[in-house]
């Protein structure tokens, strides 16, 4: 055996594949018990995937959103909950990378995150805001060098398992609900008192329980930019793109299972076309359409990133909204097709063709940021913004 | 023009604060301008000044403050004169 054969393949996709193998092994148990995918997240840390987005200057690998999307898709094919934890973490990291560079504390935190592979959670949802994270009721209290915040956070995904939480609030006691800031609180700087249980149809392993959050930290941990800017320029695009990438993973695995089913049937049928074959062709068609939509979104984001005006333009928001709407709806159609192909073997749990978990996980897609709310926003923008009619962009 | 912008903002801005209390340079988003209200403001400006916002100006910056709106509208009016 040659020497290089001993060395593990350290490419991003090979590392993601190794994590996916671990995630797949525990996926059914994580789903059944509604527990945190500890093994998969430990594997992400061991493969050092948690810090890949941090610039190389701060100890990370400077991975692009497209590269991270690929990891999300690989993980999504194994365990959607693990993939979603990874995606949500990377969305928070994107805010840090895009908006934290001007602040010494945030630069140091990037080094620490990459060095210690810190998992970051998000607390943007609050009781009483009606699901619109661009409004806050709670206000951060800045007292000299210290800031304090109490928030009735009705959802903090994997909050109890995170190493740090980024929390939104009004910028001060007198500020309007939309005048928001985001603050990084590290473990040890906050307490979480569980208020709501996460017992759901799917995505059970994200453990998105509700908590009463109470934090106190040095006030330099508040992001130096308004949250409105952070939300528009890094969160909107990365959420829609990384979620879509992991949803693609769920749908891709469903098509793979359907193909295995049709192939097994074809072997037995001895020359005649099995009944699911045509539907498989349709599902593969939709999967390609889904992929094309995400790839086009990734390209639009890469182009817009060079120009901050474009990032906060309506055309860009509409494009990202459309990626999210299309992927969240298409995956349901695809997985449903796969289910019809696999029949009772797909409907049953514990077969090689089981699709129940896929279908349940996929149903979260149109709800996390409700598609109706997104359609509403897009329709408002289309009152003035001309629809994009160019083919090549 | 400043007056027209302030009138429109009072009518469609939906701000929790009085428009008369806002300085020309005050951040309208921080004052509570929602994206829906900014579109309504834009439509109002198009009607009032008989203009059309080009896609390149449909971003947050153009509506960041009363001064920014004034500048954006002047820019469109000037571009039309030049044409």
C-alpha cells in the first residue's frame, strides 16, 4: 500500500461524507427520540467543519457559501436534523464573518470559534412578535461596559447544546421595535430556562425548544452594525440558500431510494418496465429543476456579494425569496413521488426504502419563515420592482 | 420637495414617531420604516413627482433618510432633464 493511502482524504466533500456516515447511522434514533444529533455534531467538530467559513486569517478555511451549501446537501442526504443544525450554525457564522470584521471582539471570537469549533445558535424569535424576526419586544440594557438582556425566546434551535447564542433585541429601552441589534453571548454568560417543548412532526432532532434567556456580557459583544443590515445582507441570502441546499439533500436521498426500489423491481420483472419507472423519471426531472434553482441562487449571491448596494436591493431579495419558495415546495412533490414509487415499503418505517422521515422533515420547509409571509413580501416589492427577465443575468 | 416627502411619510410611513420630529438625516429604518411602508412611499413619490424609480435605485440606501430620499428623487428628476 502506498503511503498516501494511509492519509485520509481531507477535501471538504470527503470530510462531509465521513460526517454524513455518522449522521446516517443515528438519523432514525435522533428522529424517533427527538434528541440532539450529538454524534453527528461531534463528528462535524472532529472534521473541523464548524469553522470552515471563518476567513483563513482568523484560523478558518474561508469556505464560500457554495462550498458550505455542498456540505449541507451531503449532510441532508443522511440526516436532515444534523444538516439543519449545521446550516443554522453557518447562517450565524455568516453574520459574524460579513459584519464582525470591524470589531476587535468579534475578530477574536472568530479565532476562538475556528480554534475550538464552537457551535452557535440563534435567538431571533420572541413571544408576541407574531413570527416576524425583524421586530423585537425585549431591549438590551447597556450599563457602562456591560450589557444585559432578558428574552422570552419561544424558539432557540439546539439552544441547550450550543457553545454560544446570537440574540436579537431592540437597541435600547426607547428604541422602535424595528431598531434592533444582535449580541453574541458565550456559554457561561447566559442561563436558559426551558419554557416550551419541541415535540414536532419532523426536524425533531433540532431540539428547537423555547427558553427564557437571561444574559450578561461585555457590551462590546453587541454587533457594531444594526440588525436590519445584518438580516438583509447576510441572513436572508444564506438562510434561503443553505436551507435549500439541505432540503435538496433530503429530496435527493428520496430519489435515490426510489431508484433503488425501481431497480430491484426491474431485476425481478425480467425485461418488462416496472410500474414506478416513469414516475422516477419525473422525480429526477424535478430534482434537476430544484438543483438548477439553487445553483442559480448561489451564483446571484456570489455576484451580489461584491456590491453591497446590490445585496440590499429588491431584485436580490426577490431572487432569494424565489429560491426558498421553489425549493421548499418542490421537495414535497419529489418526496411524494418517491413515496408513490416505493409504495408500502416507502410508507413503512425501517425498510431500505422508508420515506416517512424524509416527508416529515420536508414539511418544515414551507413553514420556517412561512411561505405566505415570503410571498407577501415579494408581492409588495413587485409593486415597484420589475421582474427579472434576463436569462444569463 | 422636503415637504412633500414629509407629507407622504406621515401618510404612508406608519412610523411610531411624529415625522415633524425627525431630522432630515435621521435613519428611517431605525425610526420604524417597514419594507412595505417604503414601497408605499416610493409609489407615492412616483405619483407626486411623475417619475419612475429605476431598478438600480430600489435599495435600502435610497430610503435610509429623508435627505437620502430627496437626493434620490432629485437624481431621477435631473436624469430626466438631461435625457
